[in-house]
């Protein structure tokens, strides 16, 4: 494949790390953008050890200044961003009535407005170049809802709707915009969510039982779907929502 420049937010661990590795394996030059600088550097080391090219970028998607500074560093070091994958995310399991506005704001700033910030910053150059691939990581929670994840589900539902709208606006410029929705997936974030909730084990157990394949997903399984949608071969696919969830959502 063409050596295009890709940015992966949340690329330091979990699904984001596997996406960065998959894109690098496809010959992309990958900027691993993460608030956790050490984990971003670890992902870069894994890519370079395998013979790829990568750059670690410290980025806080809740800050427009941080996003702008990080993306400027990518462009200066690697060139224009042609592939953007928004994977940075966060959640805690809580009944909605036990949440407050500070919690709502944190969920929305990371999971929804973080996507707005990076897309708003990267899209103009893609439109000008008449090429771009944007893949936003949603969640099956945003498609069908999820107990104890009301605000997160709403934010991810917003990502899905936003993605479809941007796809319509920029399709004529050769830019595709799609959403990949993982189901319950074995990641460090999932472990943290379970550990922070008194009912976490029960909730995850129920989620796993609801998956027709009766297991959690693996990060690399999500990454393979993202890598395809980021490829030249997916040039006629836009505005789509793809679940990678073992059949948990079928639509």
C-alpha cells in the first residue's frame, strides 16, 4: 500500500495500539497520539522494531490546543495527515441517576468532542488533497444502549450520527468517513471499568453471555476492520457503521 501518514488517537494501548500496529503493517507511517506518553512510546517501539515508521505524540483530546499542537508536530515531522483514527475513549459503569454533570462533561469531552476536535483539524487538508480516510471508533453501546453506560452510549451514538453527516458532506472530495463499533473487548480500559464498579463482573459477564460467540472480542479483531476501512480498497465505502462484536448487534 501507499506510505500514507496515519494518526491514531488512544494509540498507546488496547484497541488503539493494535490499530496502530495494523496500519504500520500495511505500510502506513503512524503517529501514535496518546495522553500516556510512555505507552505511546512503547507502541512506536513495537512498530519500529517490526521495520515500520512511527512517531509518538502526546495529545489530550479534551484540549483543542493539545490537539492542534500534536497535529502540527505530526505534519512537521511526517507530512500531511491522510488517515485519522479516533480511538481515544473512557468510561465508568454507573447508573445514570448516580452520575453528575462533571461525569457527563468528562465522558462527552473525551468520547464525543475529542472526535470533533481531531476531525475539524484534519479534514481541511484531506478535502484539499482530494483524499482522506477517517475511521471513528464507536461502540455497540451507541447502537443499542448499554446498562450503566447511559452517557457513554449517548456520546457514542453521537459519534455514529456525526460520522454519517461528515461522510455526506465530504464524499465528493474523495474522503471517506466510517464508524467501527466494538462490542465487549478485552482491553486495559475494560479491566479498569470492571475494577471500578461493584457490579462490574456481573455486567461484563452478562455482556459476554449476550454475545452469540460467547466470548469477549480481541483488540486485533477490531484493528483489522479499521485497517480495511482506512485502505484504498475501501474507497467506495463511506458513512457506514460496522460492528465488530461477535454478533451482539446485527443490523
